[in-house]
C-alpha cells in the first residue's frame, strides 16, 4: 500500500499544525513564566501565602496550587484546540466534548497531586542542603520512575483504557508462537479500546517484570491484517529482547541527574541576577520551571535521536525474526496514512518532534535489510 497524494498532503498539513501548536504552548508558557517573575507577581504571591499561614509546607502547597491552576488555564485554549479541535478537523477523533473534559480532569487529578508532592520534596531538600539537593531529588525521581514503569499498566492505564485479552483465536495462536520463537517472557498480549478516543492505531510494550505486556489497540486489529499485526508485535518483542525499557530508564536517569544539576547552577545564578530570594524560597519556583523548560528544548534532539535508534533496532529484530518485509512496509504506509504522520519531515521537525524514525526512512531501511537477509517474505 502506498500513501496517495491527498493523504500525503493531509498528513503534512496535520503535522505542521501540530508543530505550530507545540511551539505556541512552549512560547506561551515561557512568556507567562517570565512575566510572572519580572513583574514581581511571584514575590507577591509568596508574601500573600505567608500572610495566610506561617507553615512552610502549606505556603509551598498554596503557592504551587495557584501557579499550577494559572498555568493550566493559560494553556487551556491551545490544549483544547490541539487535542480536540484539530483532531476532529482531520477526522481522527471519536471524542465528544464531555469525553475530552472527563479525560482531561482525570489526567489532572493524577498529575496535580504527584507534582505537588515532588514540589514539597524538592523545597524540603533545598532547605536541608542547598548544595546537593539536586542529586537527592534526582535519585527520588528515578525510584519513582521505576515504580511507575512497573505499575502503570495495571494502575494508571486502566483509568483511561480498558484492557482485554485477544479474542481472535487464529491470531492469538500465531502471536503466541511468535513470542515463544523469540524467547520472550511477557505476561500476555492485551487489546486496549483506543477507539473510544481516536481512529489512530498504536502498539506498545509496557510494564516491568511480571507486569510486562504487549498492548495492541483495537483500531490496529480493525484496520490491519494478521501479517501486519505479527510484524508490529515482533517489533514490540524486539524492544523487550533488546532491553530497551531498561536502557531508556538508564538514559532517563542520566538525563534527570544532569538536568537537575544544571537547574541548580543556572537557576541559582538567575535568582542572584534578578535579585530574588534564595533558591530554597518558594518564589524561585518560576525560575526553576523556566530553566527546566529551556533545558528540555535543548535536550529534546539528543533524546529523540537515541529513541529513534532504538526503534530502528526493534525494526531490525522484527524483520529478522519474521521475514515479513512486504507486510512491514505496508504496515508503515498504513500507519502513516491512518495516523496522518508525515512520512518524510524536515530535519528540524524530525529532531524536535520525532521519537520514531520517519516512515520513509523505516521503509528504506526495510528494503536494505531485505537484500541482506535474502529478500524472503512469508
């Protein structure tokens, strides 16, 4: 299957819209935070919180809550446009407005308390040790990431999508044999009801140890044949066998430690330059948030490049263990068409927005591997 000209144009238009929305979110966020600092609003909010209570932990909670809600409201229009209006405009969404609101509230109900806890921990560590708080905070974050990685499939994901076993007996037998052939140890292959929100198709590897599983969207089962589903499952098994979850965790851990160290240096310097209070004062939170945002922009290309390399490694694994080159190339084209993912983005867009290689590169890679492995198809 090749992507037709009309679909290709829509995918490029859709991708450009998503890039612009992402740029607007970052630009608005940076501008709002900078204004919050430079106008003295941060100090005023800190003073207001201390007039209400003298308890440092309650001051941090009050300050953070006001900032979090304000930031959420400032970005609400852009987020709604990006995740609801644009998705409906391009015929990708199955959500109602009520469904979008429910999902957003559920997401915020999880994120807000977790962020508040981490904010309280960070400032408590700063008050205890202004020199090495960043290292302790990074270690706490890493432990949390491990716990989240293990339990997200059984605790977090079910809050958004129902998981069920694979009903298709023929496909299940085929995928079970594939798992055995690859020597993988996973709990099971689960189907998630992604169609409740979107027409997009997806697959993924989630969990650690006994919770590790392969997740296939119901949209994938509806729109793809057994060969295509087998090769995408083999791709996810490749992530498992190549230990990409653990490699990702190591990379994320190193990035977290480096980022928080740079935050401690840069934010402390900015606080002194702007003649604000010490870094352990809650009024420094916008400076820390601004530093994290800017660092995130600069580290994104390197992080995405490493993730794209892992994806290509998983592609090699899938093709080597299935030989389904034609089906893989068909899968890539169909995914690009259904998800409206630009198959050949520019280098800058790829660097900042693509954690998977562009479809054109994955197909070209498959054609090269076909010659290496003899061009066998099954």
